[in-house]
C-alpha cells in the first residue's frame, strides 16, 4: 500500500496538481476538510469513477485512513495507477499541520 504523510502531501500540493479525494461522509466533510479536496463518499465511489481522471495523481483521505485505504485499493484495481492514501487521515493532518482544524 502506498501512503503519503500529511507533510509530504502538503509539500506536493504546493508544487503539483493532485486530486485530494475525501471519501468520508458529507457530515464529516462539513466539519473539516483539506482545502481544495473533493468529496466522494466511499459508497459513491463506483458511481463516480467515470468523473475521475486516471492519469492524475490521487490522494485518498478519510478520518483515520482505513476507508481511504479501501478507496485507494479500489481505484488501483480499476485502472488508476497513481493513487496514494493519506497516512493517519484528516485526524493526522490536523495534528501535524493544522491545529485549528476541528477534530472529531
């Protein structure tokens, strides 16, 4: 499983176009989100595959990293070769990079 740390993701976002795909539920996304991320709840992912660019780097995100791990594996199995999972999820992002972010 390919993972990326919050710090690594932050650095790469400043330099290159990356789709941050948040697979949490809408209520979770409303509480806190990484700026510019796109919400596609995990159960909706199969319906949204056609809307995603398989040539783009995608980083999947959830609360702690488990749902996004499953999303990343699903994307890889369906023709998306450049997919990373955010290690520790939005919770670790808040701890490592944004202490003002709401944690739940």
